[in-house]
C-alpha cells in the first residue's frame, strides 16, 4: 500500500508518519490490498483539536474515516477503529445476504473529479446498477447523506438519501 500523508497547519514528523503507516498496514488482514492502493491521510489543526481524515479507495469499495481529537495519535487510533468497524459492518451485512466472496459483492464507486479554474468542483458519477438495499449500504459505507444509482428493479436512475429523522428517502428520476 502507498501512503499520501499531508498536514494542514501542521508539519508531519517521522514519528507521525510511522504511526499512520503502521496502523494502516494493519488493515491488510481484513481484505486484499494491492501495492497500487493509495491511502490518503490529511491531518489538520484547529483551535479545539486535531482532525485526521483517512480515505482508502480499494477494489471492494471506498473506506473513509474522519476523527477530531485533542491528541493526534489518539485521533489516528480512533480513525483506524472507525475503518475497522466500517469493514466489519459491511462484511457482516454481505455475509448475511450473499454467500459469495466479499470482494465480488462490493459495488465499486466510479468517480472522476475534475477541477475547473473557476473554483467549481465537478464530479462525474457513473450510476452503477444495484438494488435499493445495496445503494443504502454503499451510502452508509461512504458516510454520505445521499447516493445516486441505477435501480435494477425499476431500470431508472434513483437517489437514496438520509432524512433528518434517520429514515431514508428515495427519489426516482424519469428520463
């Protein structure tokens, strides 16, 4: 696994880098990570603490954790715990629904990011075909408030979103 470790308002020391690399390398026990996988870690300093953001795009899905804590090393540990919980939760959901291997059942999110010079961020999303349950699982795994996909049953684009009352909403798009 490759590492991209950045600091905003903080200089990343060798000790910090070693801690991050050691902790993230431990995730290999949960699923297959090849040498081309790049873990992106951003450390930020705020007046009320330090934030650690970890993003790992893998073949089985996107793993992401964000933690705020007074101590940098504690924030790294909490972020790793979040990633491990995320992996275990998704693995349990899939093992109950499917008997195939974990890697074959995850849906890969295909996104391309383009930045325009006018400070407008544009993302191109290729809506994968999946069921509503799979879309909700993918949305929860990414910690997003909505997810766009192509519904297998209705054969049309749809958006599932998290409502303020912790329920889910569905928008079906007629083309």
